[in-house]
C-alpha cells in the first residue's frame, strides 16, 4: 500500500500535474519547467524529486543539462496505470492547455543565459 499512497500523494498537487502533462510532450530541464509554470526553481526541483520518488519521472544528465522525462512505469504498477491514464486526462483543462502551448516558445539556452 505504501507505493500506492506515494503515487497518489505525488499527483495531489496542481503544479506536479502540470509538470507531468508538460513532460508528456517533451523532455525538459528544470529551467524550462520553471519558465512555463511560473514558480521558483527550488520549488520545481522539489516537485520533480517527489515525482521521481513515486516512480513517475526520471532524469538523464546531458553535459550541463539535467533532462527530466516520464518514467515507463516498470518499477511501480500504480505509477504505470496512472501514467497511462494521465495521457488522456485533463486534455481540455484550460491551465494545462495554456502551459502546453508555451512549450515551442521555451528555449533553455535563452532562459539559462539571462
């Protein structure tokens, strides 16, 4: 039951749900997520850590960048089920839609070099 509760708690925050929906569209770094969602970098990092511990996201280092992506769900059956369903949920939500629309205009080099 611990794993189930961990996944459910991870998805109990609106910003974490936004992060999940953004990562459905593209692998992203913290600065990109921060720019789109509009919250502080430490807060984004904290949310990503919670999602990672629940088996929902993972990351890969690429030079200076740390790229976050959705996990495949193999480690946790609850995460797997929710990842599959989340792809279809909230597609008509205005906040999610507005956030996803910003992805093509978000450039990590421009954000991090300011």
